[in-house]
C-alpha cells in the first residue's frame, strides 16, 4: 500500500539521542558556530570583530530576538544575539534567543553559547533555558530521504568559574526537559498508521523500564470488566483495539499525590459525525497530544527529582466510522454508572477521559488534571498561542497557570459556569455529551466535572496550541507536543490545594 510505517522506532533510543550538552569555562574544540549574547546599549566583545557603529549599520541594536551572523575566518561562525535590557532578561527571553541562534545557523551542528554575567537571572536558569531553546528549535521529525533535515549534534555552554556548577545543573535540567518535549512531539507527529493504541502501550512499557515508571496496559477485555463504557464506545468503530495505559511514579516519602489524564485519540475521523476533508482533518493524528504529553512528562520526573507521586492515565483509541461505530442517540454507561446520550460522535475526547477521571479519583489523590485537544471552540476563543484552563478549585487552576507561564506554554482561565450545565440535560439518560452551539469549551469542561466526584480538578484544553502553522522561536511547524513541560513543572511544584477553595456553584472568578 506504500504506507510509511516505522516498525523499528525505538522510543528508548529516541530518549537517549538528544544532542550532547557540555558546560565549561573554555570553548571546546570542534564548535562551528557560537552565540554571543549582547545586551541593548552594551558594547560588543572584541572577539566579535565589530564595534557598535558596525553593528548599528547592520541593523543590530541588541534588542530582544535580534540575531546577526558574523562569518569568521578559520574559526567558528559568530552570531550576535540580542538580549534587550539586562533587568528584563528572563528564562522566556533566553529560551527564545537560544532558539533564534540555533535557527540562524541551520547548517551547523556543533553550537556553543556564552553565559554572560550581570543578568536578572542566575547562570542555572540561563543554562536551562538556553539548552531548551536550542535543542527544541533544532528538533526534527521527518519521514523522507535520510539526513535531508539535520538536527543538532552538540551544544556547549561557556560559563565563568564561579558559575560553572550552577550552569552545569541548569544545563542538565534543560536537556531533560527538552528531551521530554521532543518525545511528546515525536508521538504527536507520528502517523496514525504507525502509532496505534497498541503501539503506544508498547512504547510506554519500554519507556517506563528506562525511566523508573510502573506501567500497566489494559486491553479491551479488561476494559469491559472495568466498565469503561466511554473508551469502549468510542472504539467501537475501529479495527484497532483500545488501550488504557496507567503509569505510576512513586518517590520515597512523597509530598503530594497528583493524577494526570490524557486524551489519546490516535486518529479522529469524527466517527459517524465525520469531519470535513480539510487541512484540520489531516492533522487529526495529533488528537493524542494530551496522552503524549502525560507520557513524555512522566519520563522526566525521576531525573528531575520530583517529590510528588504521580499517576497518569492514557486513554487511547481511534475514532472511526464503520458499520459497528457508535451512533447518534446511543447511550453509554460510564465507569461511575452515569449514562450518557451521544448527540455527536465527534465529541469523543470527553467520553474516553471520563472513565479515567473516575478511576483516578477512586484512589487517594490530592488533585487531578486532565489535558486534551478537546474543543474547536477553545481554538476560536484563544487562538493558537494560548491554551484554555478550567476547574473546580482555584488552587489547582492557579498552579497549572503558573506552570504554563514558567515554561512559556501560557494558559488562560475560562469561567466554569454551572448554569450552562442545563445544556447537557437528556430526556433518556443522565446527560448528553454535547451542549448547545455556544460556549462549547465550557460545556465540555462541565461534562468532565461530572466524573471527578468533587476532587480538586483542572482541565487543560490544548486544541489551539497542539498544531503550529510555521516555525517560531523554539516551536516547530506541525504537531507541537505541547503540555509536556507544563505538566512537568506542575508536578515539580505541586502542593496540595486547600479543600475549601472550590468555586461556588455558578460563580465567575476574575
């Protein structure tokens, strides 16, 4: 049939193949391009070979995001990289600057970057952000001629003696974070014919053995016994069997317990409610971005010394039309016994996650967070650069928003208006899977809330940020794998939310 199937894709090798990162006080041999960070209003170092007038004549003023390639004679190419004002330099700026540097010299594979002194952030933060930016900007996923798109082989950071240890630790953390984000991208960009529900279960088992996770993979027969009617109903039109994957990370003496639930629709045709044949339909291999983000995030927890115990659920299946597919008007019985009248088979993500939310809250947890490419209305509300977040607990929502801000995957809270719950009313079941024509992101969240049994909960809708139309700083065109670094940061900084902070029924928070 001519399908490209990467049967020999080795996720463990993928984790270990990230570019080599080193930190030292001198520039190592073999570097073919070096970034020279320059602050606005500051003179360029003599090594650049250009004074302020020459830089100004070339249009370079040290502003945020500016780059200027200065070819060398016999030595590495130098790239002036603008940092703006020293007091405004933060991790987001450094991450973007390192990415701009890496993109400015796409033919070079051995890069280096100086860590300047006198900035508003420490050498550890600078190093971490620089590694993330450079490695993610040069990440590739390509199924064409071998080596047609080259990646990055090595990245060297040059620090002072005083900053060497801190920079080394920051660089190590940056490599772990970039590795996780790259894995999330690999998964989200894999064709559906390659990355089936069965295959992602196998990958999770391989990665779990490598990264200290306990992994359980549940097949269709087990899902029937567990009464996971949502996942089974969505799967009924597919020839590929479903899988629920449960991951556990358990540190010694955990400081909190967090559950993560990821939507894993390996390909979303819409079921009987078939999607139109347009570009968005061709992107539906990325409808498992939520599950990919959970898996990728959890592979990083041990290496980052996470003190939170985390359990993750990946709810994986295709959503396909066929003679056996879920029909409009069918009623599903979910894990918690609630019945759902299906009014639109393309509102399937909430069905598969509902079962996992119930399972997650059946064990001791302090909070549960789900992540999904859930609603087109969230895309239309917030666009492609901001994801939506809703929840029943301000503390959990605030922690999610803070995590997204730290890693530059911004979240914006939408109101969880309980008065809209009436839109999910059914005359034949406990509820429908679809609200009215408006506020679809909110009614989808209200549906999910029905399955958390009052536990502190937040819902991340990443429908808008899961796909990028073009390269931008460290973000790459295609499926972005967004959410992995946000979930890592959330787990690292997680604290048990106060039990009395649940939002009153119908309330709106500013």
